[in-house]
C-alpha cells in the first residue's frame, strides 16, 4: 500500500496533520516497543549482571564508566576542531589501522 503525504490543511479538524486509523494496533505496539527499548535494555541487564557477577560487578561498571568518560573527552576535544557530521568517522579511519578503523567506524 503506497504512503501518501497529507498536509494539515487537507484533513478537516486535524491540527497536527496526523490521520486516525492509518496504523494497525500491531504497528503502534511495535513503535512503542522500539521507542522504549534503548531505556529498557540497560534497566534490565544491569540487575542481571549484578546477579551473575556478584560483588565484582561494581568494579567492571566503574572501569567501563571511566573508559566512556575518557572517550567522551576525546570526542569533545576533537569536535571543537571539526563540526562535520562525518568528522569522527574520518578521524577513526585515518588514525587507526584498516581493520581497527573499520570496526571503530
């Protein structure tokens, strides 16, 4: 079924331009699940990791957090010099060996 674009002035009483009855309940459910998945995943995996790893789990999260902060500082410093959307990709592929550059990109 082809999609057609509808302007708000073409639908009587529609201020936002959205039409009723276009998506099925399964499509609406899929959109809802995909919207909450980035939040749900860490919320569910963190307790599971603590349960499986026991007392040492906090150390792995501490090390991972420090690594993420260091990476964020590197990206922030690089972003000051180049604001192009592909600049971080270009920096990674230019500064690393080909296999590592492809993995980082």
